[in-house]
């Protein structure tokens, strides 16, 4: 199948602005979505279970009469796991273990130190009490997403993990429930959409209020998350998934073609970009793609994605490739090159860096260990993969000795008065040791 | 002056719901603000400098003709510092050093580990390239806020720090500029409001686009930050400031009265709550407050704040006090008690914990070392003080050995097929070593 994919040369006039246009992605929810979501959130806050049941019956075409019917017990999760093939269960368990082990390295300890005058300063790290994990239902039900969202929360020591997953027409996905069981989800409710986010954020008679809502979802879910942010914490609002492959021309073109496909098959808005200093190699990858695409079960999606948002970029050398990679700040950056660890040092912005010819993104998506929830649309400039740190929070610790307080008060007092906050100054001054005139 | 402050007993019927009502704070910007801010953001994106100059002239009553006039150079910051009293400069420098030293402890190193088959996994930590710090101008110009927002960014290694501060009627605050100079701000622009946030988020001809916007501001600033979130990172949207003082009754009542005042003087929405198992002591603190309030320069604000949002809570014992503290999840928690370090272990949620009788919040506000930008309105349940971690981000590192990739591919392949993502499966399967049939 012919593929009409954009080709750029970094030396062409206007390349940087064309690159910017290629990457541009504005995730704006329109006024209609805003209004619909605002209404759903309002109703759930106001009427609790009643609203959740009503919206669930309406949007997921179900006929339940009480919110209690929405819960799936751990026993039902275990039963679902028994219905899943052994091969899949083994893979889920292996993936869960690897993800767990990687995330163990992200745990942050509390710390404190004592100053000479006895004052102690520190930082206490604690897990969140309760977290809600949103898992999309229907056709795009991803058990890997269950593992990736739940495991860091488990490692962080979150007290209770509530999963919500819509079951349109009552259809439950056994693999998703098996993943929930394996990951250690405490409670599952079969709700979705903005009503699920609102229920988690504000709580209802049946659904417990959580402290943070994480997990991907459609535009209604994303809009609801943005709306409840502040009442609860949220993870990032994800845009379409993207990969940037940098190849020196020495990897099998079929491998690179398939790595680009694996991103493009997600959805039509997904973005796959190849950068290489080897123009002939780019041609070989293109030929491989045109040969291999016919075998792809999701070839229609792949074609649209590649033609609408994909690109080949020919650069003059590897240094320039790294510069462009830093501009793109890709969710997934694949360095299919010699000495990738050396070149990775030049990368400042990327969600995950896949190094070497044997590290396709797909391994990271499922089981390498690092999280597959990654900053999209250039947000790797300022944000990080989902991690244990998203499920812990810090409290500052300050314990002044009388001597320490006396000295600090002499610093604080003029600053407070400089800000016209005299009660601050006086509160500090009370701690100045009498007879201590300073210096 | 008489003070009519709410008094609660934890043993009274309905106490928990009254507590909830006391703490409730909904920071909703109304439709008018939303629309005004949306328009400003749109104009700044569209017209850049021209819009920034126009809005600045209009809202800050200035008469500038080009955006270049908006910048304050490092030399002008240095000159401003010379106009500030030596005492204040010394205090600013001492505070900056202590804040710097504390935040050094928050730096997170990159890490990696190698598995038996040669696969390397890790996490690379990098600073943000460029950060914008919003500093309110006019009557509430706080140099301490400059230090607290800038120092963690400096410690993180942020490449360039851009500060914006509105100067209504062209009035510049020398102490704020001195603080900016001492903290190491790279560039200052005298702009504010939603137009400043938009300029930082999207960049103009004169004002560089940043990766994250931090710092407090009024409802227009907060609404603009929420709106640009995604294009850039933002810190939290802060609510009114609050303190929860737990006292066993053995601290000088005047000290506790002044600690409560120091919070209440911020603004009328600020919240000061005292919890004690000693009812007589609560009476003494109240008497001290009624005696001391007349001396307070901000007594009108203090009175409204205490009567509208303040409270005394009588509890049966210290265990119950800690339970309530965890429900409140206060921005500032003062444990003015014996053995505070022992009791602090029971605290799961608090922005900062001030321990002992010699650690008033005011010391932490200015110079103890920890950050004074803290989660408000119960958001300490899921968020943390501003810190170095807010100015660093992480990239996952995955470098599979051929053998490692071959094994991981066997796990990933069934999972990908279970999600109907065949290109993922094939991309992984290409890395299975030929002749290696598994197991």
C-alpha cells in the first residue's frame, strides 16, 4: 500500500516552523462538552448515588436499580482471572512484577538534619490515603494500563485503591479484571465518564471519595478531571501518543517500520516520526512500511495516522538529531543508534528514552518496568512519567531549638515588617531570648 | 476588643459536619472572570507584545509605547538593592541562604541499574529549561515570595528564570527587586494579571516562552494559570492561607494568640484554628487575643478573619487532636506541645509541621529554610510544598540487551495481542532471538 508521509530536510528553509506545525496539538474541549460535564459533575455532587446510577444507565445502556450493583468484588476479580488464558495470566504477572521492581527504585525516604544550635529541619514523605484509577472500557480496554496506574500507587503505600471502569451494555472485560486482581486493586466500580470522575472526587453514599484520580479517558473524562482538580489531585491530561525514532541507518528497516507502526496503530491522532542522517535509509524504511502495512490488522488507522501526523526528517548529523529531539520533547524517544547511552546524555526532554536497536517502545509499553503513562505533546519539557512520587506527598518539618528560634526571629522580624505584616514580626519576636540583644 | 470566635467541642453532636462546613472553601472563578481571562489569553496569543502593552497600559495605568520598556535589567535590580536598608538586605541574604541550603536536600539524582541479562533500566533527572515566576505587585508585594519561588528553581538548575511583577501606576517595589537580585532571577518584566501568565505560557516577541509558571496571584492570575495548564506546567492554585495550632495548654497564651494573629492578618479569608484538650487554656488564649488585638496594625483584617473563619476546638485528648489535624490537612500545622516529634509521627497530612513552642509559623514563612508555598484548603492530602522536585522532571531509561529484549518480547507479545494491538506485538517479536523458542 502506498503511504503518503511527509518528508522534511532539516536544512530546508522554514524547517523549524514546519516542525512546529507538525507537532502542534491543542486539546481544547468545546463549550458543549464543558457544559455537559459541568452538569454531570454538579448532579453527582448534589444527588450522589442516584445521579451515578441514572447516568450509568443512560450512557452505558444498563438497567441497574441501586449503586450497590456497581461494585465488583475481589472474589469476582479472582473469578475473572480464572477465565483468562494461562499464557496471558503469566504475562500479566511477569509484567506486574517487573513494573513493581522498577518503581521500588522511585520510593523517596523522609529525611531530616540537625543544625548546630539544635534546630531540626526535614521532610516527611507519606503515601496518599486513597486513590481512584480510571480505566477506559469498551473497545479500548487496556489491562496494561491497569498495571501501570496501580503499581506505582501500591509501591507508594497508598491505603486503598479504587478502580472505575465503564461496562457499556454490561460487558465486563475479564483481562482488565484479572489485571486489577493481580495489581492489588481494593475495590472496582463499573462506572465511567464524567460521572465516575465526579463520584471519585466528591464521594457518594456508595463510592468513596478519593484523594487523587489518575488514568486515561476520553474527552469527557479529561474535561471532568480538569474540573475537579483542586478538590482532588489528578495526573496529567494526556494528548495523543507519539514516538520519535532516531536511527543512524544501521538498524533493520523492518524493525524501524514496525516500531513506527506500533505507535500509529493507537489511533488516528497518534504521531510517528523518524529522524535519520541517512536519506537512503529513510527510503528503505518507507519501502518496508509500504510492504508491511498490508499485514497489519489496524492498517486503516495506521495509514491515517502516518499520513496525517507522521513524518520523516532527514538531518545532517546525530548532533542535529538530538537538538530536534529536544525540541520535540517526545513521549517516546527511541535511539536506535550506536552508543545510545552516550547520545542520551544530550537529551534534556523526553518521557522515556528507548536505547539501542533491541529496545522497541512496545517492550516499555508492557513489561520492561518503567511506566507507560508518559508526558505527551511536548509536556516532557516540564513533566514526568507517572511514578511513585505521584502517590506520595511531602510535609516540611521544622523544629526550632530555643536558641535557633531566637536567631531566626531576628532575620524574620525585619522581613515581616518590610512586608507590613506586623503580627508575623511580633509572633517571631516573642521567641527572641530575653537579654539576647542580637549579633 | 471583643472577639466573637466560634467554639466547638469534639464531643458535641454533629461536630464532624460542623468542622467540614468550617473548612469548606470552593475557589470557583465566575463566568465573567472566565470570559475576561479567556479573551486576554486569546489576544496575547494572537497579537503578542502589542496585546501585552495594551493590557498593561489599561490595567496598570501605565503609558508605555513598546514592550522593551517592560524589562528591568539586572543592573536596575542591583540599584534597587542599594536603596534598601542594610538590615533588610542582610535578612534577605540570610533567608536566601537558609532556603537554598534546605532545598539542596531535595535534589534528586538520576539513577540506573543493570539486570542479570545486561538490560539497563533507570531514571534521568533534568532541570526545566526556563521558568516564569509570578510575583504580585501593589499592596501585597512580598519579597519573601520571590525567594521562596525562585530558590528551588535555582537549586534545581533551571536554565533561566523570568520574573513578572505588575507595577500599577509604574510604582516599583525596591525590596522585591532586591530579593530578585539576591535570588538570582535572570530577567524581570513589569507585567501582571492574566496577560503576564499568557505571555509566559505562549511567549511574545519580547517575553520568552517558559516551561512552567509558578507563583501566587489574584483570581485573574489563578484562572489564567488553570487555562494555560498543559501548554506549560503550573504550580498549585492556592486558596486562602490557614494555620492549625495544636497546644497542650503549656505554651504562653500570648505566644499562641500571636501565632493565630499572624495567619489571620493575611486577609479576611485566612483561617486560624486552635485545638486544645485544655478548655481553660482556650479561654486564656481568647483573653490574650482580646487584649492584644488592639495593638495590631492589621486588626480590622484579623477580626474579620477570626470571626468569619477562625475557631477554637476543645478535644478530649492529644490523640483526638491528631485525628482532627489529619482531617483538616492544614497548610500550616503548629504542634505547640511536649514531645512534638513523637506526635508528628501520627500526622499524615499537612503542608508544613511546626514543632515545639519555639517554632511559630512566621519563622517558616521567612527564613527557617523550608518553602512557604504550601498546599492549602486540605490539598495537603495529595500535594506537597513547592520544592526542587517541581523544577526537575524525569525521563525513563530503557536499554535492553539482545537477550533481555528477547525475553521481554515473549511477555509483551501476548499482552499486546490481548489488547488487539498487533503492531505492538510484531514490533516486540522482531526482537526475539531466532532459534530461541522460549521458556
